[in-house]
C-alpha cells in the first residue's frame, strides 16, 4: 500500500494484513444486531446475501462491497447510521451524533484493522 498526497490509498479488495476475519464477522454481527435487532439483522443479511451477494465473511474481506450494498439497500442516511454503529463496535467508543464527518471519512478497511489491536493507522504498519 503506497501513500498518496492526500492520505492512504486503499487497495481494491483484500483484507488488511493480519486481520482476524472471525472476529471482524463477530463484531459486524454485533453492530448489525444493535441497530436492527436480531430479526431485523436476519432480514438485512438475507437481502445482502441474496440480492447483493455479500455475506458478513465476504464483507470482512472487502468492506467496500458491504458499503455499496447497504447504501443501495438503506440509502445514504441509513448507511451512515449503520456505519456509525459498526465504527463504534470496532473502535470501542461512542461517536457523538454531531460527529458525522468522522463517520463519513472513516475507512471500514482501517477499522477492521483495529481487530489487530494496534489502534489508528494500524494497516500502515508491517
């Protein structure tokens, strides 16, 4: 991964190095349950799988597919609410409602890298 003038270029597809896919799936599941309840999560994951071909496992490897599918399914505002819940789960911190810029700018790929426990920018480290 090479830095560019404006930050980090994210590779297309692929999981950041050393990410524990099982833990990412668990945290995604927990975040979706927190937003939708168990029944709602099952409905959302049904549509993700059957309409968009995205499972939580595939989303853990390629978060951009999850983002595209949920944006199409829920709209921009709905996706932002879900992304906020996902980020809170991965960062283990509450994001205030007025911090929408933080949510918009955040990278799920990098958030999934937090599973390694190295903190912000962890995907930059070897």
